[in-house]
C-alpha cells in the first residue's frame, strides 16, 4: 500500500487547490494573500475597474510580484511576462494545472474572502 501526501490550500472553509509539496502550497497561499491585499488597495483607489477585471488584475499582479517589484524599483525585465508565466506553469504542480482554472478558482476564493470580511464587519 502506498501513502500519498497531499497539501490542500483551504480558504474560507473550502478546498481551493491541492499540491504535492508543502512549499508549493505555502507559496500559493501567500500569493492568494497578496492578491487579496492588492484587491483591497486597488478597490479603494479612485480608478474605475470592473470587479471581475480587478480580480484578474490582482491575481496576475500577485503571480508576477517579483517582476513588478523589479519594475517599480526602476529595473528592466529580463524576460517578457508571458514567457515567465509559461515557464512557471511548466515547472508547476501536476495537481494544479492550467492558469485559467487557477485564476478562476482564485477569483472565486477572493470573492468568498471579501464576502466573509464584509459579513464580519457588518
């Protein structure tokens, strides 16, 4: 009998993604936290962005936080973001496949997180 260890990222009481290593699960959870903070920051800005586009934007920014950080410090990008995203997916987890599926799940996770925070505040 084989023992298979899986790490499940749970957000708001619901399983979000499954990983085979703790490091990958922690990195994904951290990225979701960053996306939530970016969403709150951009939502309070005086920029008119549709909610679904804001979710996509914050998820993208969280995924590419290192490149965006380099740009904000005035450095140039070594490689285009599209290549970076494809290489990240190629080296990623087999359990967590597809950027579109991950973006969709993360968007739902972010919405659930905001709804839970709104209920807690009310």
